[in-house]
C-alpha cells in the first residue's frame, strides 16, 4: 500500500494552521488583565492605571463615596453608573499603546488615565 503524501507545502500549511489554533486562546476573555481603581472624595485612586497592549482589559471601579458617579471614557467607549458604595466592572477590548482618559461624568474634573504599553 502506498501512503498518501500531503507534500512539503501541505505540511507547511498544516503547521501554520496549528500555530494559529494555538494563538487563538490568547485573545480570550479569561486572559484579560484586571486593573482596579477607587473613587473617594471625587478623586480616582490611583488616577493612573497600567495595562499591556493587545490584551482584553477589565477595569474594576469601586465608588467609596456615598454619591453615585458615572465612569465614562470617550476613548475607551464606555459609560456606566456606579452607585454610592458600589463596584462596577468594565470590559475593554484589546488596545493599542497610548494614554486613554476617563472621568466621572457627574464630576468631569474627576479624571484619570489608563496607560497602555
Ligand atoms: Cu455620561
């Protein structure tokens, strides 16, 4: 019996396809990087968060003030109310390196940055 041969080119294509399969899980949500900030006295603490480029990011925002706030960012395309004493989690798509501004839409002077490298 003669063994079927897929040839050299076939092997290369198979290897590339297998490599792609291995790469896919790295973009999955469970590989997300979580960063956390708190709001107190109408300030973000910390006001600068750091995350790696190219990975999904989860931003956890704890509002330690009794008043509600609204975490908002035009650059990150998110907007979500966080009640007084409440916590929210925002899912952010993988980002390019940069400085992404966010703020409390109820107190726009309350701002911070997500620094992606
Ligand atoms: Cu808003």
